[in-house]
């Protein structure tokens, strides 16, 4: 009678079921299959801060996520400069999800019309959270010269030439030097006011 009791024992059924589950999981692993893990997909959010003028100094921002150490590009996004936002405070330029936890290289580039790279910065990102936010600061290494500053430089040069002429005219008379320098200071102040007016005019036409 003992064998019959063993067949009807519920503990024996549980053990048999557990054994079958273990064997099934082992078969999955042997075949290289992996069960989905909750929370395994990560998201990287990239925002850019820059003093560069959108649509003047750059046309778009390109973000590339690369594998480490191979450097293979896994994902990339383009964000147009015309999309708006306060670039000095930070603009979200990319949100890339579905990444496995681990280390990545994130390359952020400011591109001119035609795709020429103005400036680029690469940072390392270790994705250990569901959402990883990365802030990248971009600065133009060769900023275009403002037309207002160009005018000011020309005016300042004229002030300097005038000062030289005034000092030559004094023929070394100490008492007149201070008057020449005061006049030069007024000349420079006038050139600065002219540049400020130019800047205000340009700001009003943007």
C-alpha cells in the first residue's frame, strides 16, 4: 500500500512540477534564449546649453549614441535649431530609449548648413537608471564677428588715430595731454553708444 500512497501524495506532484520547470528553464538557457527582465531597457535624455545663435551659427544638433569600446553608432537623432527654446538655459535635443544598461559614448555635434561640424563634444554615459539625463555645453571655437563690433573696432581705431594726431600736435606740452586724453575718452564713449544702438537695432529685426 505504501507505493499507492506515494502516487497520491500532493508533495510528490509539486516536486515533479518543479523539476519539469527547472529542466525547461535550463533548456531555454542552453539554446541562448533569455527571458525579458523588467526594467532592463534604459532611456538617455540629452539636453544642450549653448550661447551660439540658432539658425545663424548652427542649423541643427546631432546626437549619436555609440557602443564602447567599438565606437559603433547604435542610435542617432537630429534636432533642428529652428525648433525654438532657450538654448542658453538648455534645450532637449534627443531622447533615446530601449538601451541596455551599461556604458556608452554620447557624441553631440552642432552642424552648419551642409552638415559641416562647428563643434562637437563626446561624453561617457553609464546607464544604471531607467532615465539618464545628460547636459552638454557647446561653445563655438570660432564665433562669427558681430557687424556691430566690427563697426566699433573701426570707430575705436579712428579715435586712436585722432589721439595720436592730437598728442603730436601738443609737441610735448604736458598741460594739453590731459585734454587730448579726455577728448579720446569721449570719442570711445561715443563709439560704444553707437555700437549699443547697432545691437538694439539688430535685436529688433530678429
